[in-house]
C-alpha cells in the first residue's frame, strides 16, 4: 500500500474528485503490482473498486469516502493473521480454499486449523512436483500432481471440511 503519509497527502486535496482520483490511482497500482501473488484476492478488490466507481458515479464525496474504506481494507489485509503460513506463497492458497469451502462464512477455530494444515500439505505437494525438471512440459507429471492433490483433498480429515464433498461431487464425479 502507499506510504504512511499517503492519506495525509490525499486529505490535503481540496476537491473530493481529486482525493478520489488519487486514492483510486494508489489502489489500482497496488492491485496491479500484487495481482500475480494472489489473483483471487486482488480480482475481488478490483471488482470492489469498479463497483464503487459505477455505483456512486458522479458523487465524488461518496466515491472518495468509499475509496478510503477500500484502502483501509487493503491495509488490514496486509496485517491479517497468517496462522503461520507464508503471506505471499501460502496465504493465497489458504484464502482460495476458505472462499471455495466456506464462501462468506468465516471458518471456526478448528476449521481454520484444518485449513492451515491442508494448505501446507497442498503447498508442499505442489512445490515438490513443480520443481522437477520438465514438469511444465510433461503431461504425466502434471496428471500425477492432480491426482496427488485430489488424494490430499479427499483424506478423511478434510473430506467433510466445509463444502469439500459438494465441490468434489460437482467437479470430479460428473466428469
């Protein structure tokens, strides 16, 4: 996110339109720079940005206020609890699993622990496989990883986690 003095600088602008534009620019830059690290997260933030711009079109005071809320959300995400996971390499997997399995519902403490364990297992399996020479050009190696990930996801300790079985049934059984 922008440097700590950013908000002070934005607030010195007299016109709400200028404030909103400055905050929008900073948010867009942050999304662009960080998108590849966590596509799901930053795509949702980009959607939120567009929703603000379209939903409050022309009302620059409201846009500036909503942009500031979104900026604060970005700051909060960067300070979010990582549960011991690597913020840039494992948290995107954790957030994706959480969104897929629990939607907007926040997992409880036990479920969070299971998600952390599952994230670590998946990350380790992926990391081990993709480091093999020729992984990206070898379909059998990719299929083996796919099978290994499916095996991990369907372990007894994870199969009932959130909507795991519903997701499995709708994606794998019908194919």
